């Protein structure tokens, strides 16, 4: 499961949130899954980003940027 926080392309358009370590870990996940896909013919692998989810962490992130839970 990935996250928008892992997007290098959209980083400047994301709300300013203290998610450096989280985003970096998700970017690493994206890299690993892509490598698995290209190095293993016959294996189909991909990451999904569900968008903002209503979890304890998601609610906290929403509050940090001034959004409602």
C-alpha cells in the first residue's frame, strides 16, 4: 500500500506535513515493487494508493494541515 506522500512528482502540490520518514519509506516500497515487477517475468506487481483514509494517522494528518477529520 503506497501513499501520495511517496510521490516525487507531486511533492510540491501536497499539503505541508511532517512526513519525511513516512514518505521516504513509501517511496522505497514503490521502488522495490517496481524492481520485483521488472525482474520477475510472469509476476504482476503494483502498488496502490487508497487516498486519504479515515484512520488515526489519517485524522492526525488532516488536523495538522487544518482539515476536518
